[in-house]
């Protein structure tokens, strides 16, 4: 074979890179690329769903109302979502707690907000109250730093205190009569049932402070607050927390509830509330037996009747104590935020559970 013929044959078999591919081939390649892209997206979605189920957060428990009740004290997932719909519009006004001395506050806000979704932050906060978990435990569960957990708790405590506290919970007489249970037919003018509760706290090192917060009733250092409840079970008043040695009457006077009472109202209290001389309204209180050989029959019946009705405020306080955070001894370093946490827990009772008595559901 001659040399010229050989090179001519090679050149005829060589590929022409400038030639355009066939349209059918291009379509096949595009279809294959689209199919691969859909498969990748499907796998990514499956991995994200698996990650959500494995990660500790609200999405992990959406199918179990009993778990939602355990971790948040809300009765069901649907109930929690309804509460979320109430507070979500106010999230844009949330002021986040940041590290002191941070040079770039905006970057600090972004890093705090990117670590967990807002609804998971709420879930974390409710875990903190409902289970009384330590911040280190929560940090391990949620895969964030312990300082982030601390800032989330403070942020949501401030936020819920502002949002829930902005709602007027004190009820008018007409509204109370509209929902008055039949058990209160002998006391129809009752506006609120009052009682105090005590939270155990760490013993201060100062003897003076110890004497102020020591409660003879609990035989422990405590913080003491007053709660008011409408006859049908709604929380209508929450006082600040006071030192455990303060009397019920002093808390009553300093709480500010006197400004809400009118002559046509009545309050129902325990024996320790000796407030007849400072209230403008009627007081229903169990009678004292001290100093008398026996109690008249009408006072016995009235005392039994009032005690029977006051059981409901004790049941409400028991619901408050279902937040295991208040079952623990409150450390001294929490005193700066304990008032807000306590108020938020009391206000959450109006959103979390059903009526105190099933017959009151209507």
C-alpha cells in the first residue's frame, strides 16, 4: 500500500469533532440527566426525613400525643400546633439573648437562630420546664453547645413572658357568671379563688438571707407566689415571687390584686389570708375553731362547702408542679430569671390542658 493511500484511509476514519450530535442522542442524554437528578433529590429527601426522625426535636414525636404530653405538658401535637399558631406571628419581635461582649451582634443573632429552628427552640424550652432537664443534658440531646441552650431558654422565657403577659387574663363579672360551674351556685359573686404556693430554693450562705427565705411551713428555703383562679378553672392572676418567710396577707397586699377588686365582687381564700380589713369586697374563708369550744352548725357547713370548692385551686397548683423544673431546688444563680419562668409556667396552664373537671368542658 502506498503511503498516500494509507494516510487518506486514516483521515477518512477519524472522528469529526466539529460535527453536531444527532438530536435524538441529545434528547436521550437530557432525559437521563433529569432521571438522575430526580433520583438524587428523592434520596436526599429520604435522608433528610431519616435525619429528622433520628434527631431530637419536635418532628421526632409528631405521631405520639403521649410523648408530646410527656415532653411539653400539652395534651396533644394538634394542641401544641394551635398554640404555635397563636405565638408565631409575634416571632418577628423576638429579642434574642446574646453573649456579653460579642463584637458582632448581628452575626451572633444569626448563629443562634441557625442552630435550631424556632419551633424546636420552643420545644427545647418546654422540655426544660416540663422535665426539669439540666442544660448540659439538653445540649447533648439537641447537638448544640450548652451556652446556646442557656441563651435559648432566656430568649424564650422573655418572649413568652411578653407575649402571654400582654393578654388580659383578669375576667369581668359577666364573663365569670357566663362560665360559672353549678358547684358555685351558693357563691355566685366569687371572682377569684386565691392560694399561695412555694418553690424550694438553694440555701443562701448569708444568715440574714437564710432567715428571709426560710419557710417554717416547708422547713426549707423557698420562694412564695400567689395564684388566682376563676371559678371555672382559668388562671386569672399571677403574683411575683416573694421570700418564703413572707405571710400570705403580705403577699396579697403587695401583689397588686387590690386594684382589681370591686365592692360587688368576692374572693375565696384559705385561713391564712386574714385580709378582711384591707379588701373592698366580700371574703369567703373557712371559719376558725381556735378559742371556741365548738363551731356552730352553719359555720361547719360553710367551712366544708368552701373547702370543697377550694380543692380546685389546689388541683391547679398541682398542674403547675407537673412542670418538673419546679420540683427541683432552684439555684441562686436562677434568681434573676425565676420570676419570668414562674409566670410563663402559670400562664401556659391556660393553653395546655383541658378543664379541671370534665363536667366543666362545656
